[in-house]
C-alpha cells in the first residue's frame, strides 16, 4: 500500500516501559529523556511521555510517524520498538501498534 491516492499513513506506537533500576523520578526522567532524544535523532519521529509520569519505574511512551509509504511507516514503527527493546536497562511491558 502506498500514498498514491494522496493519503498518507500514520503509524502510532504505544510502549509501556519499565525502568527496573530506577530509584527516583529524577533518575527515571534522566534515562527517559536520553532515550527520547536517541529515538528522535535516529528515526525522525514525534514522541511524548503520555502516562505514568508520577511513577519512578514506569512510563508510557507514544510515538507517531507519518509517510506516504505504508511500508516505510511499518518499518519505522518496528525499528523504534526493536531499538527500545535492545536496551537491557529497559523492559517493554506492553506494546500497541496501529496504522491509520
């Protein structure tokens, strides 16, 4: 599927992540801000922490990517998820990917 009909594809990824070695909100925010910067720099996506902001070991991270090429959106969402999973200090508790 591609954007030949003039419509793009939106990829929306929701990750519930756990920082098992974090001992404070300050420490979680430090690690999360570094992770967010790396994701943005590498994949050129939009993202935000949207939940669990007051917990010191858990976060909900939402990632959005838009392209006229469905395959590129699918590949980017999968790559972001794999990149987060590759960090041994982070555990993915739940993941949802949807395409609009």
